[in-house]
């Protein structure tokens, strides 16, 4: 639906504007709220992953790591093996097994 598409669009805009003057964090927060509203756990986990990566990029390691772990756990629970595998490859230092 429209809310799903808006959630993805907000996540993508947040990813594209990390570290710029605009409040990119608000895009990730709004994306997560919409994903929760429409109960789309997969897109919610993708938002957490992107937000965690953005936080790492801007030097907020502890919070970024927490979001990445949260996303990884969600992907693992829902058997999204491809997403979980990509996360293990991209963030081996954060996702210590």
C-alpha cells in the first residue's frame, strides 16, 4: 500500500542524506513508525539496518551497533537468510557470533 511505499521512500531519503544539514534521522524514525503501523516486519528490519549503518557512518557506534543487531535478529527470526547473510558480510565486527 501507500504507507509501505512511503516507508521505503523515507528510508531511502534518509540513506541519501546522512550527514547533511537536513534531519536525516527523522526520515528513519518516520519510516520505522510507518512499518510498525502496517506491520511490515521485513521493511522495519531493513530500516533498522540502514539506520544502524548511518549511525556508524556518523560516529555513533554504540547506537548504530544496537540497530544493526536488532535488524540482524529480526531477519534471522523471519528466515530472511539473504538479508542476514549480507549483514554478516558487511558488519562482521558488529555482528560477532
